[in-house]
């Protein structure tokens, strides 16, 4: 951290966490409200939607439902959900699900009250006035979207995952209930856990990082390293699920403030072109990007190795950095994440646009070491 530079930190909305936190939902709404629940079919099938609607019915709160969110939601899904909000006269939003559902709710908050298109807002069109408020109920431990001012919007026409950023969309309250993670399939648990770890590590290494985010990010790294294998093996382990839920949220509030790095810059186009989930795309690139970044800030890698539980006493910073990267690779192997595209049965093909998109993306700007386009191309190819 540069003592002569100006930094900033914003807090997210209210965070309520712990087993049974979902019950607080009844206190957040009153009978005059009519929230639109935004969710997806998987969350409904897991019985989580019913838990939410039962609580609303008990409290006499009317609600409407949009349950057609798809993973990596496209512009069309955002607009469809916003039309549903307007047509049914809703007053607020319940974002129930993983990052995909929470992101759609954020876009709906804007489009429900603002003319134009979601694409225009994702391109920076300003938002004026008050938006409908959002209660976020995350059901994956990964994106941290409940604590961020960001929504990822996929534009199928340009094949770009656009990042809508606006402080007005930060959920007013988030209910982080580890009991809702009990049904997360192992693959989703591993992928989303890798996303959370990438957020924690990349925000810790970010050029905009400072004492507040560093402290939170290192704690999140420690919590994820210690709990992800237990959580993937048994999502009903309430203690491990609770630690993962909280760590993912903590990592979210770090990157919401100080940005990310190259692993995310590569993960967005990789997700689009290789059809990998966002978390898995992050897992593919995080270790190689750490190797690329280590020479730029070796002392930070010592702290990552320590947070990962490695004994680095007496080691040079370079050797400690290798320990940190090994710890990440070992963790990913333990939870069954593939190391290469060929392990996933995906053929590697590098489109020039992938390099352009990664090179010009905001996460590349906060990465601790500048990467030229040919270095980005080499990183893409490193996981063939
Ligand atoms: P997701 O929301 O797409 O959900 C993945 C799958 O898991 C879905 O099929 C869903 O039905 C299922 N699922 C979710 N919770 C479950 C549960 N408790 N039990 C059973 N099944 C469950 O996955 P995600 O990784 O949470 O979100 C990915 C999206 O979030 C991507 O679009 C990514 O770009 C975006 N993202 C946003 C931010 C942000 O700050 N806004 C940050 C990172 C990623």
C-alpha cells in the first residue's frame, strides 16, 4: 500500500448470517410490499423457493415469481424479468439463488424504473433516482454478488460478458443462511468455491488494495482453504457451509471495492468460448496467473501461503510464492476441479477477440503486473 495515495472503501448493505438467518425475511417486508422473487428452476427444485414463499405467506406478504433465470444470464433474461416486475406491479425484489439470480435482480431494479435497455446501463448509462430495493438470499458460496455493486450481463451478439457497475444496485440486505447450501451439488460447490478464492486472492493482489481489504481478503483465503474440501464433501456440514458462505461474501466486498485481476480478465471470455461455468473458468486460470504475478509482489505471496496454512518460515519470498501457488493447485485437485481444458473434453482454440476482451477488461487494469496481449495469449494457452 502506497502511503501517499488516496484509497476508498464502501460498505455493502446489511448482512445477516448464520443458520436460520432466512427467518429474518419476515421482518424485512410488510403487508404493503409486493416483492418479485427472482430465482431459477434448480433452486426451486431443491425446495429452497418453498421455504421462502412459506415464510412470506406466514407473514401475510404478497409476492410474484420469476423463476426463469439461466446460468450466465443474457440480456434477454434481464429484460424478461424486468417486464414481469412492471406488469405485475411489484414494489421490491427478492434475489434468491446464486450469482445468476442475484445479478438479474440488480438489472431488474434498474430496468423496472428506467427507460432504455440493460445493455445501455451495462455500458455506463447513468441511473437517477431511487431504485426498488433488493433482499439477496444467496444459495451458492461463490460470487459474493450479495455484497457487490456489480451484475454480469451476457451479450450473445458480441459474445461479451458485460459488467454493469452501479452503487445503486447493492442489495439493501442479504440473508446468508448456510442451511440453504445443504443441497448444492458437489460440482457447483467446487466451482463456486474456486470463484470465491479467486476473488479473495485477486483483490488481495489488486493495485487498488489497502489495509481494510487486505485484512478481509486474507481471512477469506484462510476460511476457504480450511473449509472448501469439507463443504464439497458434505454441503450439510453447517460449520463448513457457514464459513464458506461468509468467506465468499467477504471476498465479494473486497473485490467490490478494489477490483480483481487477470484470472477474472481471462475467465470471462473463457466462460463464453469454452462454455465453462464462471467458477471453473476462474479455477483454470488462477494458478497460472499467480505464477505470472508473483515477481511483481512476492511479499504478498508469503502472506497468501501463510493464510493457506503453509509453513514458510525460513523460505525466500520466491519459494514461499511457490508454496502459495501449490496450495491453490492442491486445493483445486482435492475438490475435483480439472487443471486443463482437455481434462474437461474441451478443444482449445484461441480467438483474437478473447485476447482483446481480456486485455481491455477492468480486472486487467487492477492486476499487479501489466500483461501485454501476447502474454495474455500465452496464459490462455497454458491450460490447453
Ligand atoms: P448460478 O447462480 O448460475 O447457479 C448454478 C447452478 O446451481 C444453477 O443450476 C442453480 O440452480 C444451482 N443452485 C444454486 N444454488 C443451489 C442450491 N442451494 N441447491 C441446489 N442447486 C443450486 O451460479 P453462481 O456461480 O452462483 O453464479 C454465476 C453467475 O454469477 C455468473 O453469471 C457470473 O458471471 C456471476 N458473477 C457475478 C458476480 C457479481 O458480483 N455480481 C461475481 C461473480 C460472478
